[in-house]
C-alpha cells in the first residue's frame, strides 16, 4: 500500500479572459445579454473576433507529492494559484492538463458554505456532508455532539443555514470537515472569517488532526500559524511552484522576496486609494530622525512610521495605527495614534499626516513589514488595512558597542532587542571569603552524611 496521500504531476490550469460566454451558456442567456446592453455586447463580441480571448495560466506545470500524515502549508500572494490548486485537488474544477492522484477520503473547506445546501438546516447539512465523505449514519451520529459543541450553534441547529451569519456558517463548516475523520483535510484562508478565539480553536483542532496521523493542507497568509502548524511548505508564485521545503525556510524566503524594503508607498489617484467614503490612505512612509525616507535603519537610531490620509466625513473619532511584523510573520507590536491634541476629538474633513516614532535599540535586526490601518470609533469601523504597505530592514553593526549585542557576535534570537540598563559590582573580598567558606562547610557536611 502506498504511503503517498497526494500526487501532482505537470499540473496546468488555463483560463480564457474576456470570454464571458462558455459552452454551457444557452441561447436564452446570449439573447438576454445582448438585449440588456446591445452596444457593449456587440463591442465585446467584435473585440473577441479581432483578437481572440486572452489566455491566463493560473497554474504552470506544478509537480509535488505529499505523504500520508504530512502537514503542508501552501503560501503565496493573491493570484499565485493557491485557491485554484485546492479546487482542482478537491475535484471542484478540472485541470487543463496534468494528473492528480488522491489516496484517501478528503474534506475541503475552501470558502464560506462549501458543501452546504442553503435550504437545509444545520442538522441536515451535517448528515449530508458526512454522507458525501462516505461515512455511515452511525459514524456521523457518533461525532454529532462533538461537532455541535465545537461549532457553538446549538440554538440554530434546526434553522436553514441560509439564515446563518458568515461566522456561524464557517464554524459549522469547519466543525464538520474536521470532526468527520477524513484522511485528508484541506483548509483555505476561510478561517479568517471567524473571530480570533475561534481561529485559535481551529488551529488547535488542525494540530490534533495532524497528530492523529492525517494529512492536512493549509492555505494561509498568517506565517506564524503556518510555521507553527506545518512542517513543510509549498510556495506558489504566478502559478509556478517556486519552493518546496521546511516551512520556516520557505516562509522566510516568501517574506524576504515578496516584501521588498520599500520605505515609501503612495496612492496619488484618490479614487483608487485604499479606503471608503469616510477616509482613504494616501501614503505610508518610513522616515529617519532627520526626516529622510529610509529602507535600512541602524538598530540604534529612532525611526518614524508615517501615515498620510484623507478624511471626508468629519463625524468620526479616528484611530490611525500600524502593525509591525518580522520576517517570520510574527506581530512585533501595534501602535495607535495617541496624539493628545486629537485624542477624543472628531477630525474635520481634510488631509492628515500621523507619525509614530519608534525609539532606537528596541527592534531586533531583520526585515520588518508595516501594515497600515485606518479605523474609527462609535461605532468601531475598519475603513482600510493595507498589509505590506511598506517595509524596512534593521541592521545591527558588529563594530558598534552601544547596542544590546555588546561584544557578542553570533546571531541573537528574539522579537525585540532593547538596550537595557545593566550594573555589575564586585563583592568585597571578606564577603566573598565568607561565601566560599560556607560552601566548603556545606560540601564537607554532605560528605560526612
């Protein structure tokens, strides 16, 4: 019997862009489309006849295999091909070319409501999903109470799931996928819909599934979760498999290559700037103490994270803030604008610049990314959150003596590297002698005993 759970050979998936009508579109659909917008329909049709549909390769000749019991993370930027790969593995869509082999029963959670029938109740969907996984009614009943307890939807068990909130939907869908004992569990970034406590519970459950010897495929942008849960990682970039190896190495390569040290990010076109009708982000900058934009910072020097933004609606209490992450994806800290001049005050419409200053000798050396966030209170609303809006590198010069490194020259672990106040004093000779005498007496007494 093979110990391979998943085999992928020369997998390619090609889409045709600009071609809205597929072979499954009937005559009625074509007529309705033309009647609703005859000019645009004619224009699109003429353009397709002139140039033909544009091809887009979502996956390009991807090859890998996963052994039974492995926990593998799949990472990459948006559009890298992660979701396409999982849909092919889950038999939701077919590859253009190549071969996949699945050895074992697979449960997939790719998006909210995957595998659920909206008209059926939560109870009915549990039994439906179990049947799809090939489980008997007795097996499903044995796990039923665990699923309900995990999902925390007891009150709504006999309510059609179309009336569930997205959070309830995800809780129940994950509970079903994780508890009905598939040999292979596939989970996409859908867990981000749940709250923080539920995400932690899901990660613990996936850890339990992995320790039970079952195979897990986990797609996430949370590098801390990936490196903690997965022993191995696949890195996809523009449909190609760029790296396959230990999760910490692959995650570092991804973060170092994807998040370049760009200390300046601007959105000159206000209409395309991230945000909404209340506020929009215009720029994120990393500045030195002298005011220059810098992408490399000496560990001893302070630096400022600058957020420039436009306020359109003055009826809000704004809380601009930023999140710093290291190259492992670990959050170093979050800093919120606490300028006393604006704290508790509504900000009139206009353009603002908020700068948070980070003291020298605080951050550890390495690549650090900035997530810029614009929120407001009453009610609490996140208007935009831009990951990797900027990045910079902290360097620790070995020749410097006024850092936490001191005379130590080897790599130093830790999320931060503060320069603490140290004081060393030599004990008086008489005190040292009495201490040594007490030790000698204690050793002699122990030998006698």
